[in-house]
């Protein structure tokens, strides 16, 4: 379904606050905006599931989401995202499964781009691609830090002599 003028204005407003979008030229922005789809999100809804294939890139326009690293026993909170924010870029950038699970924490709206459109955006604009890759690398480092911590905790438990 095509976006109304009001929706196009709100995706432009959301993008204007995101670092990578500063590198979009006005004509690039005008071509990109109608490619987004608007979707309402509801508290408790899982938007992305860790380990699954990624098909969409998300811009959070309103509401709130939490990003969870799923573990065999417990899930760990990686981040809470409030607008302006984007997510779902990592699997699409590197053609890997989703790195985390993203759950809606507060009702709102997301704007989504299909994988193909997102990949075209990256190919057309080197600066946008660089900024998105930089954020993805920072996020990956946070995942790694949590996994390392978990591993250290496990080792400490194993090393402790039984009482
Ligand atoms: P992707 O791997 O496609 O799907 C899960 C998304 O969660 C991921 O892209 C990122 O957008 C997001 N994510 C992963 N790790 C973090 C983090 N440390 N901080 C914020 N968001 C993250």
C-alpha cells in the first residue's frame, strides 16, 4: 500500500534524525521515502527473531522496542531503543541470520524497507553504507562482550570448589 502524504512526512521526519540519512541527497530521499511501508507495532509483539533470515530493515518512528540476546537458559537485554532509531540492519548488511530478538515494549509505528531496496540503498550511497556498517560493528561488539561475560561467569562457577 502506498504511503499517504502524512506518512511520507513522518518517515522524512524520522529519517532526518538518523545519522546515516544525513548523507542522502534530496533526490535520493525522494526516491527512497515511498519505498517504506508503515506498520503499527503492539506491546509484546516480536518483530525480529534471533537466528531467522532477515527480510526487512526497520525505522522506529514511535513506541519503544527492546533487543534481547537469547541464551539457552536466560535472555540478556542488549538495548532499549526509542525513536529515532533503526534496527534489523545487521542481517541484511552481512547476509547472516538475525543476531538478536527485537520485541515491542510500547505501542507505536515502524517504517520498513524490503531487503532488496535496502541493498540498493547501500550500493548507491557509500557514506550511508559506511555509517550503517559502523553502527552494526558497534552493536556486534556489544553482543560479543555479553557472550564473553557469560562465558567468564560459567567458568567462574565451574572453577569454584564445591562447598
Ligand atoms: P539484525 O541482526 O538484522 O536483527 C536483530 C537486530 O537487533 C540487529 O540487526 C540490530 O539492528 C539489533 N541489535 C543487535 N545488537 C544490538 C545492540 N547491541 N544494540 C542495539 N541494537 C542491536
